[in-house]
C-alpha cells in the first residue's frame, strides 16, 4: 500500500513541474526566438512485488515488477526553427538555420540567443534590451552611427555600402544551459565558437517567432489536469485507508 502512495505522490509532484514548464512556454509564446521546453522524467529501479501470506503457494506467487517513483530530472529544449516574421525594422534580425547571436551580459558574461529584436544604446552600440551588447565576430561590441546600415545573409554589416563589421554567429556545441527566457550559456566553462558561413542565413528587418505550439500546449494542460486529479484522488483514498488502519484496525478490545 505504501508503494502506491509514493507512486501517486510522485505523479502529483511531476505534474506540478510540467504545469510550471507549460506556463512558461505559454508566457513566452510571443517572445522572439524563444524555444519551448518539455520536462524530462526518469524512473527509479524496478522492484519485484511478492505476496505476504501464510499460504506457501501464495508466497511463491510473485505479483510482478513495479517502479515506486518517477522523478523530473530536467528540461529538454526544442531548438527547432521558428517562423520568420517581417517587421521592416532595420534593427530586427533573424537567423534561419543553425546558430545564435552572441551578447555580453553583465551577470552571465557571454550568452547566446535567437532573439534578434535589437536596438541602439546612448553610445551607439547594438544591444539586446535587458540583456547586453551584441558582439561581432571578434567578440567585441558592435558600434553603429545610426540606423543607416544593412546586414547581408552572412551577417556582414555594411554602412554606406562599405563593410563595417560582422555579427558573431555562435555554434551550438556542448550542453546549453538556459539562464533566461531566451538566453543560453555553455556548461563546463566552455567558450562560444563562430559558426561556419553557409549553415545559416541572416534576414534583416525580421524576427524569428517563438516555436511554441499553443494548441499543443493547451492539449498538454488538459491531459495533465486529468493526471493530476487522478493522482490527487488516489492520495485521498490512501489517506483514508491509513486513517482507518490507525483508528480502527489497531484498536484493542
């Protein structure tokens, strides 16, 4: 009976974590470049369940194997391409294919992002609001004199028809660690390397939309509510059984 209690309790806890991830996906459905997440679950080792009985025949008859607890071990990020939405705004930049923009963040240092909704700060540096300055292929901040510039498909920046700078397009090597809604760091103190030209295409005057599928997220919520309610009801039944065991079966006289 205790094993069933643990299974139901782990179901409730896992579903709460799933709801948190789904809520975050829905909240960022309109965030440019945001990549949706799902919860990764892992079960503990299987155990053989046997009967407890004075009857030797029943004792030797195993019920079967079962897993007591399933735990949430992390989140999986879906890095599939989002749709490209034209904005006609010169500071909006989108990546089609592989690669990430690189920015210098005051808290995390170098961070990768697919959010290309850029702006200019007071000193003329290209930056991502709330994140930091955008870096060039030499990992230095990009400084522009105004909005009269163009970016070709390889990320090269032209001012008055002459090459001025180039965007750093980072490879996705090693394990990414999400540190914000659409920001990623490399684990194990690794450093970002520039992506090879030809594996991506840059579009100026457009942004990559989030790849969150709202219909899919809503269906996951509906299915999750059923699972959550079922596990909660099972916990109530076990609680009632425990109450009966403590108050009635154990009563003397």
